């Protein structure tokens, strides 16, 4: 029934158009029937939920001023000219004597115990003091925020004992829908060893922040990936460059594809050739590009993962291999892979024919979680 005019017990009641009259129509008021009070409460709660949902959706997709300010502050701390490139004890090293991060000394080390990690790079000292969960810094040169000279992907990477905490916690530990960039909790980044494949997760922000620009690799021309082939990833103990070997689009729902799901996020250690085959052949099977970059089980890999909105529960994934000593990254070439595998749901959504391509040429299995 319209709120403009009501009929009660056969009597037509004109609406009170004053300010207070409008207020009384919305909030419970003296003289309201129980039914009317319930209706108003339901209305108020519904409006509140809608406002909260709109606000959280806005923050998730668009971020906030504090997010932008925090990013600049953290970048300034990490890239301070006072920070040494390395603090491993070599020439020119600048070590924080109060926090050397070592597991022993040459005089006390047991030969049967793994070697101690190098000392932490001093450029991480300020970030570590803010959040000891920091495990690295990730950046991609040449990709900038629109109309600025600021790198679009240039963030600290954190890690804790699960993959949920930093979904909605920022670097400072504050609850924020946009979260932080974080490494898979199973990855070893201690300095003593390094996992075969380190996956880093980040939100796809509409304001270009975090991993929004991973979608830029989603192109039919190899020019972009060729120009932006290098990824810089510094752990607490070393600075490294990785060369992009693949980019793919994948669904996380079994029913969305005519091939078994690719559990790329569970590929952390390549302990056997079968482990490496599962990961590598699935990457190449879905790869947007063909390249002459060779990869072996003994190399170290980096996987960047973010949400896609092309179909429900889908991901953009960028994969890179650590550069070998003395390797020239410019020697390799890329070409577009028109035969790449795409999820069946994506093909339907884009009016494409679903082809049974047989999958990668090996026996499928799912690696241990």
C-alpha cells in the first residue's frame, strides 16, 4: 500500500508532508501498531545493509585515500636512498647490528644443519619494524598508474600461516577490504631455502592498484609481454629478477570447464618430475603466448594471481622464471598462442565453439594440498 495516503478502518488518512511527518513514516513512533513498527525496522535494516554493501564494494573495487597514502609511505621507506642494496656482509653492506637475523655463526655451525640464511637486506628494516610478516617487495617496471610516473605494481609482500588473513588486512594489520599482497603460506622464503614456485595473491582493484594491471597481459599481441617481461621480486635476503614465461585465464569451478581444474595454487614444491610436469604443461596448455624460454625443474618460479570478472570465480595468472646468472632476458621471443585452452564457460560467454582438445599430453593428477 502506498505511503502517500492510507485507509484505516474506512477512513482516508492524508499523509503528513512536514519534515516530522516524513520522519514518522520511516522510524518507529508512538502510536504505531506492532505491524507498523516491524515494517519500519525491516526498512531501516534493509537500507543500512544496502549502504554498508555499497560502501564495502566501493572500498574493495576503488580503494581509499589511506590505501594510496600508505602505498606511497611504504614505497618511500623501502626505496629510501639510505637503504643499502644488500646487507649480506659483502663490500658496501650496511647491516643493522641490532637485528642481524642469523641462525648461528661460523664457529658454532653444525655441518649437518642447513646453512644459516644471509642477513636481512637493510632496506627492509623499516618495513620489518612495522610488520614482521613482510617477506619481500614486488614491482614491475614500465607499467604505470594512468597519467602518473608511479609504478602500478610496486608493493610489499607479506606472509602468515594461512591464506585468509591478508585478504582483508592491510600491511598495518588494519581491517580493509582491499587487503594486501601476500605469499602463499606454504612457500619457503626463509633464506635457507626457496620453494620451487612462490604464488603471490592480490586483489584486482578498479582504481588500478594492487594486481589490477595483471590484466594488461591479457592481449592478442605479444608486444606488451615482450616489453614488460621482467618482474622484480626482492625477498628479505636477496634481490632477484624473473622473466615472464606465461599468462593464462582459469576458472576455479570444476563445472565451468570440460577439462579438470588446474590446481596451480597447490604447486609449491617440484619434488619429482611428475610434479613439475603437472604444473609446467598446464601453464603452457593455457598460455596466451608461445616463447622459447627454457624451463627446468631446477629453476625457481613466481606466480602472480588475481581475480578476474570475465566469468564468476575466475583468475588471471602471470608466471615467471627466475633469471639464471648471466642470462640475457632480451634473447627470448614471444608470439601469441591462438590454440590456448580457455574454460568452457568463457567460450560459451564469448560465443566461441567448445573444442575437445584432449588436454596436455600426460596423465592428470592433483598434487597434494
